[in-house]
């Protein structure tokens, strides 16, 4: 399965879960379980944007800080 297909499948599941949360009469247990699944899907959507290793996270933070510093001085 390609990454585009995975993203489409995750989007379909997220839409389906949100529809169930909005329209279905759910027990508190069912609602909590669906909200947990929705949060996991949200994390999966953000996965490609955030690096996993600490070294790469530090590089990302450094780039963001450098960009903010450059914006602050007017570049």
C-alpha cells in the first residue's frame, strides 16, 4: 500500500469516527474508545512532520529558532 493510499484510508477512518461521534448514540465507554482512536489517527497524520530521533528533533528545533531569529532581525 502506497503512502497516498494509507493517507486516504486514515482520512476515511477519521471521517467515519467523527461521524459516529457526532451522530450515534454512544455509551460513555464507546465514546471514550472512539476518541482514543481519533487521537491515534491524528498522531499518525502528524507522523511524517515530526522526526523521531532526538538528534533530528534538535536539528528541527535549531532550524525553527534560526528562522525566528532571522524574522526578528528583519531578514
